[in-house]
C-alpha cells in the first residue's frame, strides 16, 4: 500500500481530475449541503432576478436534444429543463404529476390512463396526447435506433415493433382524445411511473419533427414543452435557456434562465468558478481536494450509477472468462477511490450501485447483495495462468485499454494500467478517444477493454441488469448467456416482489462470475457551489431540475 500511495500521489499531481461522481461510504464529517440563501436578505424583485442567470458546466456538448437520441446525462440534464414528461421526480425521488394532472391504473396493474393538463409548446400550440403517442412510437421505431427503446419494452407490442417482429399499430398506446393518453403493459411493472419521468418518454411536437428531421439541432428550430426554452446554442461552447412563459406552471418558476458551459478540464472549471464565471462545478480539483473537504466547502451527496470497464469477449484474450476475471481481480478499487479519485466514493464491488431499493423498498439492494468482486493479486495471477493455459498462450496478445478524453477517465486508466503491470505482470497500451468515438467503438465491438458508465434511468435494479441481456443494445461486450437472459425475462413476469429481487440478485452474481465487465467505483456527487445560488434539484435518480433556483 505504501508503494501505491507514492505512485498514485505522483500520478495525482501529473494529471488534473474530473469526477463525474461516485457513491460515497459513510457520510463524511465535512459533508456540506449546498449553501442556502440568507433568509435575512430580502428576496430579489422580478426585475432583479430576471438579470441573473445561473452559470453551470455541462462538461461536453449534448449528444442530442432529441429525447430518444440523447440518452446520456450531458443531453438529459439540459433536456429535463426544456421538456417535460407525464411525471417528474420530487426531491424524495417520488413521481409527481407534470404534463399529466392525474392517472388511473387498472386493477390488474396493466392499463394506465393519464389526463393531460392544459399546456403549450414553445410555438404556442397545445400539447396533445397524440404528441406522446407519436414520440413513444418514434422512440421504438427501428429506424430511430434509440438506445432508450428497451425501456419501453414493458408496453405491450413495444419489443416486437422495435426488433422488427411487429408493427407500430401493435404497440398498445393510444390517444383517447386530445387530453387522454392510455397505454397497456405486457405485464405489471411497479417502476412504470418512475420510468415515465425519464426524458426518453418526453413528448415531441409531431408536426415539427415530421417537417424537419434536424429540428433538435439548433435553438432556432427547437420546440419544447418544459419550464425553459432554448434560446442560444453555440456548439461545443455553451447552451443558453430562458424561462418559458408558455409553461403551465411558469408563475412558480423562479429562475430567469441558465447558461451551460462545456468545460472538460477540472482546473479550468475551478478557475472559472473562482472568477464567478460558474456558480457550480462538476467536481473538485485534485490538488485542492484535501483542503476544500477539510474546510467543509464540498457538497457531497450519495448517487446512483457505476463506472466500469467492458471486456470485448469476441476478441482475444478476453474471449476467456478466467482471463477476464484475472484482470478484474487485479484492480485495487479501494486504492483507486482513496488515492486517485479521492472523493469519498465507494469501490465498485458489483455492478448495481447503491441507491437502488431491495424487495418492498426496504433496505439497499447493494447491501443485501454484498460484495461480488474482490481485489486478490495472488488469485488473479492463478486465474491468468489458468486462462492462458486454456487458450494455449505462452504470452498474451497485445492489449489496449480505450477510454474517453477527460481528466478523470485518463486518471483512472493510468492507475489501472499500473495495477495490471504490478499485480499481473502485464503491460497494456492506452488509447484516448473522444466520447462519441468510444461509444461507436463499443457498439461495433472494435475494442478490447473500454471505459464505460451507467446511470440508472429509474429506481429499480432491473435497469442495471437488463443491459447485459444477449440482445440488449446496451450490452456492447459480445457476451451472451441464455441462462442469464431467461432469468432477466422471468423477473419481468414475476409479481411477487421478494421472488423478483432474489432473481435479480442471482442474475448479478452470474454477471460478475462471467465477468464481461469489471466494475470500478460507484458514483456520487462531489462539487462546489456558490453561496449566491440555492434551489438546484438533482437527485441520484433524476436529472437536474432548475425550476426553483434562486440566484442572488
């Protein structure tokens, strides 16, 4: 450990750090909450508040502001403020009425009927039930190729349509009238209302989308139904949003607007924060971490999500399970979070992160499931030797670890590279690419080891584990296991909560034993926030909500 301390401390000084977040352990003593506005000061007048924009960092360009296409945090944090689905999650992560005023669920738990409120698009036209029908079927259209589509497979006919085995007419979604939306599930799903708050289920303005396929690419053509409207978009630089007066609850939206910068360097971000060019950071600079944490200036909040490495099981040498397990077991995750990341994260000892409930919403799924991945260099060497013997290797093929550009992914890759050398005696190469390039490479299975992450779309472990079904578009490892597929499918059909969660635990154990992935750490939030700002809502299971923000 002493050797690692010196090695990784040196590495910490050589590359600046960007932390997306990871689940923390016991709340640290200096666990600060975002500073609240001074209650003794008078609230700003509407005129004063109108001149004050919230300044945030989005890290990078949104993949897309088209709901079924973006499907990542950089896109959905912005989109969550430009559009709105049937429900929104509150600060307690409970679904509340949003575009819908109310809903009814049939006795068998399959049919959902929503009543829409009176609301308008930013072009002044009314939001209709047909806009939801069109949007959801568009997400499921195989031509759209939306990564979010599997979320909707619980709707009857959805999977068949998306996989080319059915038609759009088979999907059981319909507009009863302009204000009434009805859909039918293939089987009861207790997470449905949570899922509907995900931006993938936002409506889109049908006429706009049909007229212009590129409608979501520029501010001038974007049409939304949310609390803010898109007014400027300087690509790869910044996005500006302003309060939408057409929004149904505009009277209670306190923020005049916001600017999202795109800064993918922690030191630059911190300097902008110091100069009041940003009101909030996405992380804490590594060289100032100890000081800022000890002074209680860092806001730390448990999150949900996992950073991990994928192994391409269709390419040598990771077509061998023992070799995959050896590489995973050679990663010292505790040292990684303590000496490299230094943000109070929990090491990734399985795939499903903290923040997910267990049966009947009692307890943590992760605590019940326990640690399924361990650090054991001696056992890792034995597994490597066994795997090499099975493959007939005297030496391993050349191995490359591919990661996306950014200080945190680079920091992690450098540390893991050294761990493989020290614990396995294996030298690997590193390859840095842009985020979209890496995504394309993993989709095409053009890699050996690749950096990846998963942020849950709703609060149920199935949203993690469904990713590694053989046919899931989110799999991207080439790993196929018929028993795993059967187990995941059975969880969708199981009505007994206790039995369903036991199936999920069994599936996770199978996934970790086959090791198509190597978990690294669980996400949390660790950032700095100006005392001039209050009211930013961003829970572990929902995207950033700026409706109640006040900027002093």
